[in-house]
C-alpha cells in the first residue's frame, strides 16, 4: 500500500510504477486522418500470454506494412510506450468477407499476414498494435497481454464482447444491417476488423476503457489485465484477485462469465461496475475456423424465438438476461438494472457520507454536473436482487425515471459498486499530453474529471484492500426512495 497526496492509501505494484517511469511517446496516435492509403486487420485471438505470438490478418492495398506495438498506460501523460516494431511484411489485398445466411454473420477468412512474437520484453497490459502501410495508411488492432499467474489486487477487464456486438465492419452488427432491423446479425465474428468510427479500429477501448487504464497506471495500481472472453475461458482466475473492474460499457455476458463473477463475489471478491448497462445481454460462444470462442451469439429478446436453443435449452437462449425464457435480472449481481439510454442530467447525491465520496465535501442534494449521460441504470425493488442496497446517488431522469449509484455487500463481505451511468469512465479523463478528442468525440468536455479521479482513488483504496464489507458494510436506504 502507498499513501497518495490526497491521504488515500491504495495497493501498488512496483513493476507498474517502474514501467510507467520509462519513456513514453505520442507516436501511437493516429489522426486526424489515418493516412494516404487503406489498411485494416484483426488478431487471431483477443488476448495472448507472454511467450506466445499474435497472428495478424491484414488487408491493404499498400505494397508493404509493418506493426508497431504500444503498451497503453500513463508514461508521463503520453499514454503509451513503444514496445516493439516488426519487420516489414508484404501487403495483400484480402478477399471480401462472407455473409452467413440466416444469422447474417459477416466473417473474413483472410490468411495470416504476419506473426508478432510476444517476448519477455512485453509487460502484461492493454496494447494497441498500430498497422502502418508503406503509403502512410494506419489503423489499430487492440490486444490484451494477460498474465494468468497474477494475484494482483485488481483485474481491469476489456469488454471485447461488447466491442464486437457494436462492430459494424462489413455493414452488419448485432444492431444494424442494410434496411430493416431484421437484417442485423444474430451472430458476430471476431474474424474481422473493427470499423474505424472515430477511433481508427480501436473499438470502444479509447473512450470507455483507456481513461481507467491511464488513471490506474498513473497511480501505480496493483493491476492485471484480462478480457471478458478470458473470464469465460477461465473464470476461476478471478478468485486470485480482490476486485474485478468492469469499465464503461460491459453489456454482453455469457452464463459462464456471470457464474464466474457470482462465484468470485460469493468468495469475497469485490466487483465494481464503472459504467451502465452491464450484464444486460445474454450471449454464448461458438468456435470459428481461426480458433475457439470466436463467434458471439445473441438473438436478443426480439428474435429469441429464432434461437436454435428455443424450446431445447431455455436457460441458454441468447436474449436479455431480464426478459429471457429463464429470467435472471442483472440486478441480482450488479445491484442495479438497465433502464434507458436517453439521460442528460446532473447526478444528485443522496448519501454524502458514502465512502465513495470521501474527500469531496459534498452534501445531500448536491449535484455533479453532467455525470448522468447516455445509458443509465437504477435499483428496481420489484425485481429480485439484494435488499441491503445503499443508494449513493439517486438522479431524476425525465418525469418518472431515475439513475442510481448503488452499493451492496454480499454475505461473503464482498462489496459491489455500480455507478449507474455510462459516462463515468469517459468523463474521468483528466487531460494530459494526449489530446482530449482522442478519448472522446469532439465537443465533449469533462470539467468534473478531478472529482471523478478522487472517487476512483476511493474505489481503489476500499475495493483493493479485501472484502469491502468487513470495513464498509452497506447501509440500505433504498426504501426512502421507493
């Protein structure tokens, strides 16, 4: 543990401190336009362990390209360190994707273009692999370098299933297709690039996750990195850690993921949901020709009767967790429940004595400007879930809805915090040498970032010290607002 200038003590790891003292660079940045030509690609796995290799499948009209591997962190405010640069590889114009009828899945079968070895010089962490074509064309491929032996206090979890659900590359996602909504995908494949959007192929990592990575590494937090696919592949790993940090948008969960997080909570592992809409969609995985767990299946509630498991295995039908044939509302794990995506409100504090707000000098009824924005969640007493829920904030949204920041402690003394608003991570970006428009779309500002940074310090202090209920049991107050 180390004591910060704020007086808050947090668990730190010397290797994180030493790593972030090394020279950083802004060379990882792309933009405002990605380059003269075109380049895009995907990795053969969402994560890799040290000693493995990253197989990249790249499409470009450029004669050649190379790969620059950047580990993301603080690095004096520059945001990344260049870890390795590959040899030059021949550029190839890859074949068009294949559309699978019925499920409308867009998938590439591109041959591998280059293999990047992950040597001992690569520290665990979140990486952006920057594809650089000989014309100057550039794009990202995100990858997580995990450490399966880590007993770090915190796990930062990349929500790659949500990234893929919203990925429109090839014209379809779990949300959109050409024309009517019925043309959207029921299955999406990791065997395709992420669309460019405003983050040049980095998916939702930039706005919904990188601000927390940046903050954690600036503090030297004792942290390790995994993806939600890794939680599915090896849920027992979470039992080695003290807290799971779910970031800004963590919507798509399998049964194995949910059972794993529940088992960890019931063993005393704290959970922290720093966004809204987590654990909302029920998915399952299938393998692709590239490897295991590469197809993400989600028919959602509107098309769940099309799911081949309808009437066969109701508990595994891929709909919404709360409205499937076997309802299991996410509130039972998260502590609150998804409501809508149309908020634009000031967060209203109802429990200024909460440990989450220590050091902020807030009073009951005070507001945090603009913090409830976009998707939001609230505690719903009519649904099953914990009854010892403490509302930290209770914010009116519209005429009859609310956004709630909730905290409860389980019988194991694990603490579960859910901030209840999708904008928390993005608005916590403090500003540094990385331009703000890299983290959020132009025009969005974050004057409340210092306040959210202090809240994060409180989260790291309490949830990184072991089962939070031993020192900070929840004080239920939801009845006052029911």
